[in-house]
C-alpha cells in the first residue's frame, strides 16, 4: 500500500462527489442521493484502510508531504496517529449515517444539501489529518460554512438567528487562533529556524512565556467555543434546535470534537507551559460546564435542547480529562469524545424520527410512546443508558476513566464530577419516563394512528451506531491501545513543562 | 538613441494614449447599435498594454531626468491597473446602455483614469506624482457623475469633485513644504535629505501629505465623500472607483511615505496607526447597519482600506528591511486581490439593477439562489472572499497583512484586524442569508444576463479561488516588486 495517498483519498473523495453532483440535474433527487451516498461510502472505505495503523510504529503514519505555498513555508502535510485515526473513523461513519438518514426528510433543494454535507465532510476530515498548522486552519474554516448553510437553509423557524450566531461565535475564535498560529510560526522562525507551519517542527520549541500565554488564550477561545465550554456554549442550543436532524448529528457527533481535538493536538503539545498554568482555570470551567449543563438539561422542555445541554455536560468531561494531565484522564477524554459522538449522534437521529412525524419535540406533548412504537422505545432506551454511562455501554468507559484521572488530580474535583453522573441519570431517565411511559397526551393521540416505528432506512442508519455503542462499551481495548501512544506524547510534553517564571502567574 | 530607449520603457503608457485616441475616433463612426464594439476594442487595447508591461518588467530605469521611474513596483501597479480596467470595462456596458449613458465617453474616460494611475505608479518626482494624481482623479469625478439625468449621480460627482480638489490642494501644499525644507521635488533626493532630520516644519509637511493621501484612499476621518460618491455613481463604475483610484492612491502613499518620507517612518507611524484602527473599525461598524448592498459595499471598502493600511503600518514598524518589505508586499497583494473581488461584487449588484428603479437594496437579493443559481453562487463566493474565508484570495490577502503585522511586532493590530473581520462577516453573510435562506420577492426584478458580464464574473470568481489556493506565482511577483523599494 506504500505510495498510495490514502489520507488524500479519504479527505477529498467527498469533493469529487461534489464535482460529480454539480453536473447532475437538480431535479433528479434519486441520482443525487445515490451519488452523495456513494462518495461518502467510498471515503468511509478508504478510511477503513487506516485500521492498518501500527500502534507500535512511528508517530504519524500514512504521511503525505508536498510543498504548497513555499514563499510562506506552507506545506500540504497529512498524517494520522491513534487520536486522529479514531476521530477520522468517527467522522466517516457519522457522515455516512447522516447522508443516509437524510434520504427521506430532505425534500427541498436536495442537490445543495448534499453538496454542503460533502464539503463539510472534507473540512472535518482535513482538520483531523492536517499536520501543517496553516492547512489545519484552512480546513477548520472550510468546515464552518457548510454547517452555516445547512442550518440556515434546512433548519427550523429561527434558523437564521441560530446560524448567524453560530458563525460569528466560531469565526471570532478561529480568527484569533489564526493570529496565534502566525505568532507561533514567526517566533519559531525568529530563532533562526526555517519559516514553517509544520506541526512537528513547531512542537517542542521553547516559546517565550508571554507568547505562550497569549497564544494559548487565542487557541483556547477557538477551541472552547467549538467544544463548547461554559460560558461560550450559548450558540449550541440554538444551533441544535434549529438544525435539521443530519446537521445535529454532525454538529454534536463530529464538530464539537474538532474543539477537543484542537486542545489535545495543538494547545497542549505546542504550548505546554501555558497549558499547565491555565489548567486550574480550565478545570474549574469544565466542572461548571459539567454541572451547569446537567442542571439546565434537567429543566428543558424541548427534547433536542435537552440533548444539546447534555452535550455541554459531557464535553465538560472531555475538557476535565484533558487538563488533569494524567494517563487515565487523557485516555478518558478521547474515549468520551468518541462515545459522545456515537451516542449523541444516535439520540439526535432518534429525536429526528419522531420529529419528522409530529413536527414537535416538546416533551410535554409527547408521551406513552412505548406502547405504540416499542422498537423505537427500545433503541431510545439503549442510547439513553449509553449516555448516562451504564457499564457495558460506551459512555461508561470514558466517564469512568475521566473520573479516575480527576481523582488522581484532586479528590474534590472528582467528587464534583461524580455528582453529575447522578444528575445525568436524573434528566435522562426522567425524560425517558415522560416520553415513553406516561399516558399519551391528547395532542399525541392525534398522531397515534399514523405513528410508525423505525423503518428500514432508519434501521440501516442506526445499525452502525448500535454496534459501536455496544462494542466500545464491552471491549475498549483496541481503541485504548491506539490512543496510548498519543496520550504518552501529550503527557511527555506537559510533564516536561518548565514553568520558568510562569508558574507564579496564578 | 537614448530617446528611443526611453520611449520603449513607456510602451504601456503610449499604448493607453493611443487607445484613448482610438476610442474617441472610432466612437464617431459607430452607429448607436454598434457602440458595443467599443468594449472588445478597449479590452484588446488593454490586453496589448498588459503585454507591454511584460516587456518593461525588470527594466528598472529612471528616465526623463529623474522624473519618471519604471521599476518593478510600478510595473506591478500597472499590470494590476490593467486587470482592473479589463474587468470594469466588461461589466459596465449593459448597465450603462439600459440607462442611456454614452459608451464612448465611458470607455475614453476610464482609460484616461488608468493612464493617470500609470503615471502615479511610475512617478519618481513630486511633480509627476501630482500630475498622475490629477490625471487619475479628474476622470474619476466625471465617471461618478456620468449618469447625468440621475440626481444622485450628480450629487456624488459634485461632492467627490469639491472634496477631492480640496484634498489635492492640501496634498500640493504639503509637497511645497517638503520642497521648501529639502530644496528638491525628486523623491529619492527628498528621502536622502530627510535622513536623520526632524523639525516642526517637517511635521507640518507630513500632516498635509497625510491628510491629502488618506483622503484619496478614503481613510477615516476623511472618508465622508465615499458613501455618497459610491452610491451615486453607476454601479459598475462604483466597482471601479472603489478599487482603481484606491490602488492609485496606495501607489501614491507608497511613493510618498515609503520612499520620500521613509527616513521619518517612526514619526508618522503613530498617527498612521490611529488612522488605521479608526478606518477599519468605523468602516465596519457603519457597514453593519446598511440595508442597501451598494452602500454596504461602499462602507466595507473603507474597512478594507484600513486592512491595507495595516500592511503599510507593518512596513513602518518593521525592525529590518526584510520585514519592512513584507509589509509592502502585503499591501500589493491585498490591493490586487481586493480589486478583483470588489469589482465583481459591485458588478453583481449592478446586474440586479436591470430594472432602473432598483437601487441595490438587500431585498433584490432575496431568493437569488433559486432565481439565478450561478450568480448567487458567485456572489456567495465573493462575499466569503471579502470576509476572508479560505480558500479564497480575500483570505490570503488578510493572512499576508496579518503575517506582516505580527512579524513587525504589531500583534495587537492583528488582533484588532481579525475582530473587525469577524464583525464584517456579519454583514457580508447577510447577503448570503438573503440569497439562500429567504424566498424571492413577489415581483422580482429582471436580472442582467449580458455575455460580457457573465464572462467577467466567471473569470473574477475563478481568479478569486485560484489565487486563494495557489497564490505562489503572484507572491513571487509581489516580492520582486516590493524589492525595488529597498
């Protein structure tokens, strides 16, 4: 397989799909859907080749390195380590799922919709595999605008407000990050090294303390808004509520991970001193996010909003794990990202199924679904439990590892995080009870005769997620194995952090 | 023999002069129905002048007793000028024809303005510089008021003329002070004479030159003429005005501030930084509240002026020549990229004004994606490029300025710049919202589909994307051009 640009194929196959879609007449919906699905599936198949990643081998594998804009030292450098690999797979799987799920629900401007989804896929995949900071930034921005269009065109009633808020929030963060990237590259070049944006070259360089502090804050804003961390989360509920189902799946499943990935890939190894110094603050914010997200989720009347706020809480776990700087914490953070992608993606998909039929998501309106659509109820239950963190399902491993890591950091922090495991059980189970076990409301009864259970297409879309949520819960070893090396490298970077004259800042 | 050599270095200018005369002559013999022939004629002439630019590339000579310089910097500006000319000429005719604005005059005046920009870019003496400036701005006043039956066009033209002449006078006064202090009008000699000097009188000279210069680029607080002039002018001409004279004015700023006043750059930097921040911020804030796309683009062009000024500020603050060159390079790249995307954006507004009672309001963009997918997509890409989103030339231009600013130790300016860019995203994306996320008006106005315009739009958008993905070739040109200053 040597010499085959696997990563380029993974990343750019969707774009080839887009080019093909451009020549298909817009009225031929069937051809458009198949074409889009085929492009995404091909990308998925290519991404499966990454399973050949050798966990004991060199750090970045499947490397590709070509000159791009030589005047500025920008290169087209791609490569994956264990961390990128699992996230690439998550992205390709969830993209295929959302393209497949959109088969029925999307009936207007079908061509544009699939073009946006495929461009989005390329952007997200590119972020995970770019090893040149500039290239990373370009993909980061490319992934932003398709989502803007998806929410803005195919979204709910307040879609324009939601999508503009989403874009402006994200753009502020990412533009500041661009300045930080430039500052880091320039500082690196100022020491006499060649001017480069290459990740491996920039990493491990001793940047001045003030530069680290400012650059860290800029990176932090970009990533924290994406994660989203409290108090930068306010765009998320709006975006989720207004987004079409597939948009929500991608948004929660992959886009939030872009932020988490950014922290693990860039903030910590590039700016370890600043990371260590800022860690207490970030851990504090993460704790607030975990508890606040849980409490707010409890009182949400809208199903989608509830899942959205539970995301804030769960992504807080990711941040907590990332910044306690020990093996369990970091592994847990990565695991939690994958698990959250699968479970929340599935939950949004399931919410979408009921929404398509009733055009309502108010928990108070729905009720008693258990008797009418038992298979749907069973699946919803499965992912509810996965989200709570029931042992044997994927959510448990991540949360458990993070709490373990937090314990090694500080008992009180761990205790705070533990409380929320209870809170999450409260809001999820309470929601489940109201939606599935109560007496159906009068409002709901109007839909009763037409209400249908999960259909064949939806089963196909759900199937990979069901397999993953169980497999990841029962047998986490393969994933933990491939992410072990990246975790070690991050630990090495932050433990070697000198804190010269910087520690007393706090 | 010398005389002939000198003439060859002036080949692009000579071709433009010939083109002006040809247009006037040919116009006389064309019947009304055949006037459109002037457009291909002008484009052909401009292409020829562009080819001549290739001939004088790398000549690097000062001719006519030090009054005129043909260095790579000037050739770059000339090439960019020709590009601007070609795009503007292609976009304008159908808009003008509907409004019965004579095409012959338009082409002739436009090419004359281009000639002024040529002279400006090549001036190595304050006298030539002023001549070039006037040769550029006089036709610009005329172009603004070209729609003589429209009172907004008249108002814009008159305002532009009155304030512009005033600024020119101030500029001239500054030049005379500089002459009084240094005893020379030659730019290189002024630069040499000013080495290590500073005095109250010099400060006065700098002040006058700065006011004159920033007026011409429409920087805050000397920008008040811009919105009215831009809104009043026929839309495709607004596109030209927002980049053409601006490019000329930046050539002027570079010649005056980065060449004549280069030794004093630490002294003019402070006030220049203040103007830079004010320009980008106020331009954006006011653009936010505009509901007319044409006016919004007018204000946003002020913001872009601010971004370009940041490149010049980076030049002035640079610790060494290499970084200083980067500042100038970023200005050149930005001006070029901005020219392409902004003319095209105004042109799309113009295309939606096929109905002469339309003035480019946001509503005329409603649902454009379903009415004219190609134009909507083009406008969408242009808006993203103006916002500065990869992979477009607008992004790369901003990146270049940011890089120069951070490198020159102006990281705080870079931060202000990106916050401004995020603010700008709001109003640029509003156009996208209208095009893609709203339904068309009940009674949508017709859209202009002239072949020239479509070709130019296609080329511009392709240029915006290709330059964004592979800017390497232009970067190399820009680097060589900026090097002629150092």
